[in-house]
């Protein structure tokens, strides 16, 4: 299990009352042990003591062994992604999820109640024409921990429809850090640029059918475990975009106590990650403010250019990317003038 889940277990009792939405017990569903989301209660707000009681009721309901079974799941997607539109880009994807899953005999579904996802993608591409050549290098990395209440949880397997769903949608779609490096060379002059952004993971495996014989559908089932593996092909996701690789999923049964402890860890870790993300955003905004202050201070000095990257005492002839762009523009104008004169 991911080491991150071992962090921050103190204060779980308070943290467990938050996250995944507020679930209010409905007496009309008492016999079924079910819960409903009460939007009015959420809008009005409830005190901390009531929230903790709600959380206790939720975990007590999961003790129903005739209805629920916990299992530890592991999912892995690996393969090759190609994009002939963006510079003949080609790269490898590695997506892994470790999770706590719940099998509900009443709904005949397996839900993801908590998961930690690790994702990497590394790719590159090239373009060439009569004017020059260009290369693009892409690195993507992401780590995400999520906790869900059952009525909000993604479905991993639907036993009624006999379908398994690879990489069900995440709560957020901007958890992956993407770094793109572009290098262009035209007539001996080279310009380089880097861009960063936050996006979702590339997960292209379509749902798989569990119908038919196990040796054919890729599933192996015992009273204590479930496993599935199959080739994943997603040709022509969009014109010129393809993915081909391997998909694997296993889930091994555990008892109620083990399941609840893992749920608490996922819940606590998600809270820690959210707080860290908020603090990181605040820290970055403070850095931006400091940079703006420095720029303002420089611009207030006489005969100073805040955007000049050269030291005033340094007469270096090193070309910057702006210099290259300027020279290319001048060259383009000269060529156009020559063509007109002809």
C-alpha cells in the first residue's frame, strides 16, 4: 500500500466527519441500512457533533456482512500513445491505482471508496518542412488520493451488466503536472520554449465485458478474490490519436475491521492532500506577488529595463529567443521583398 496512506492518522475522528459529502440517515430506509444526501441540511449546516454521529452511522451500516464485502484493489494500465496531429508524438503511459473497494450484494456493484493513483507519461515528437525542423518533449506526472461515500463512489464493476470500468473518472481533472519542451530550428537559428500546465491523466481503455467463459473474457474469480487482465485497444480516439496497451485489475477480500481502517486512512490522507494543495497555491501566489514587487522596484530605477535579461555590464553576444524571433521576422520580410522585386 502507498506509504502516503500511513501519514497523518492523528485526529481522524474529527477529519472523518468531513469529506465525501454529508450523509443524513433517513428513518424510512432504516431496515435497508441506506443513507441519503439531504441538500437542505447541507445548506443550513450542522454542528460537528452531529457530523460525527452521521459518520458513525455510516460505518456501522457497512458492518452488514450479508450485504457488503471489502476488498483491496490494484489497477494497472500500461501502453503506447500516439498522436500524428501533434508532431507525430509517441510515448508510454503508466497508470496505477491502489484502492479499497466495496461489493454491494443489493445493487450488484463494486464501488471504489478510496484510492491512491500514480501516473506518468513520457513522449516526444518531431516535425519537418522546407523551412526547418522542430521537436517536442512531454513529461507528465501526477499523484492523487481520493475518498468517497458509497452513494458518490465510482463504479468499478457492474455485475448486472457484466462490465468492468477501467480508471473511473476522478473527482478533479487537473491533478497531473504537464511539462512541454519545444525546440525549433530554422536556417541554423534555434529557439527553445517550455510550457507547463495541469491536466487529467491519459486513460483510454474502454469498458470490458465480463460475459462468456473466464478464459475468453479475461476474468478469474474465487470466493476470496477477483482478477482480470486483457489487451486494451482504443484506436482512433480522435482522428490521428491511438492507444494500445495492457490492462490489469485484482481485488482480494479483507474483513470489516481492515476495510474501515483503510477507509479512515484514505479519508485522512485526502484531507492532508487538499490542505497541502491549498497551501501550495497560496505559496505560489505569494511568490508571484514577490516577483511583481521586484519587477516594480527595478522599473522604478532610472534607465532600467525590467524585461532586459542581459546584465548592463555584460556585453555578451548570446542570442535570446526574442533575438531569434526578431531575426527570423527580418529575414521573412527580406524574402518577401525579393520575391516582389522579381
